[in-house]
């Protein structure tokens, strides 16, 4: 990381991040240093948090860093003059404590535990957390963060991020649909029909660009000072400006970290370590300007990573498509 007050090293760019090796037994684990490395070298993410913390923290503020990981956000806050308490549930906290000491921030108080075991002698002026997973819901940190906020944020205090918006768009790239429908075409002269349609009923992590989407819209917004629980359903009405074939939905999030500091993870934004989530349609859907599309998404709740199960439904008033991943997992033997 850069010296105090200096710019973050521009050599680390999300677009150059290496992909995980699927054979790595620690794949995606927060005990794996490679997981933290890939987040830290995401300069879009880390710079945005750096700028937001510098804009919000005043000398003498009390700050809680929830899900501290390697302690980078706690260090940013301490360098801005805050008294910092950092909460980390994994043994990475042992490394974070030493990293902070070696980086000139020995006063950061690290707590090895979670929101339930955390204790302090005063409430915080600001709670900072990088709690969002892919399309927000690929982590299980929102409910614990809400519980921590309700107990330890002082009245009038600040949450960072301040708000998170869940967005979606129609996927109009036929190549993506053909990729996930590969087994339906009987490759090698083999009838894969018992499983052929399953990939088109499962969510997938993707990285799309603006040429592959249409009809972007907002599905929901979480005000981090007032949100009481994870939403059970999200909905929107999509209108397109010209006729197109839609092959599914793509979801992402945009976060307002602080006034003037935002973070986007969508197809039109600079790449980050976050993926977007593709929710395919089992059959293409023709969309036209005269028939707005009603969208409903049920996000996963209280799960992490591969256990996430989505459900989605779209209707133009004449035709409807509905998919529930829990049914797909049952058919594929994962339930």
C-alpha cells in the first residue's frame, strides 16, 4: 500500500487479477492469503474505500471495522486519526495485528470473534465494512452487520457504505446463452437431455460489458442506516427502447460509500474483483417496447458462495418464465 496520504499503487488493477485455481482446497476462503491479495490488488475497490474513509473520518473519531481481514480499512481509518477497533472472525486477525504494527498503527485494537462476542467501552462514530459479495448476496454478512450497527453505532453515526443498490439488466448476448445450452445440442452424438437444460436454470458468475445488455434498472436499495434485514424479494419494471431477444438477467451492485465516492460493479463500470450474476432464461424471450417486462428476483439468504440459491421470474403479460434454483440443485444431486 502507499505511504500515508499517498496515492494507491496504480500497478494493481483488477483487470490483471489472476483467476483462482479450482484445484486449490482453500479456493475463496478468507484464510487463504490469495483471497485477500486479489481484493487488495482491486484498485477500484480499495481506492474507493481509501477515499471514503479519508473524507469521513475526523481525528478522534471512534471507528469499528467489521470483517477486517488483513486490516487495511482499519489502517486507513487509523491514519486518518481515528481510534479503531477491528473485528475479524478468522485467524487472519493474527496477521492483521502484526501488519498494523509494522505499518505504524499499533493502537488498532483487533477483536478475534464476531458481532456477538464483540465488546467495547463506547459506541462508534462510524462503522466501516466491505461486506458485499457478488451481486451483494454472495456473503452472509448483512444480518451480522445490522446487529452490530444497532448495538454499537452511536445516534447520528455514519455507515460506510452509506447505501447499496442492487441493479439488473436483460442479457442480449446469444453467445452466452449458447454456451450454457451446449449440452442441449447432443454433442458427440450423445443424448445429454437428463442434464442438458440444467445450466440454463442455474446462476453463473460472469463479467459482461455494456454491449451484452439492455434495459438496465434498479431492483432495490439498502439504506445502511435503516435496513432491518435482507430483502426477501426484489422487483422492477423494465422497458426497452428497441426489440431484442433476452436470454436472461444479469445482476450487480452499486455502492455509495460517502458523499462523492461511489463504487460500481456493473457491465458499464471498470472491472473489480466482484463478478456479476447471470440468471439465464431456459428459453429466449422476445422483448419489445410496447410490452414492459415485470421482473421478480428472490435472492439467497443466510448462505455463502456455492450454497447460494436464487429464484427469478419475468413476465411481459403474455408470456412468463420462472426458475427456482433449489429445484435445479435437487435435480442435479446437489441438494
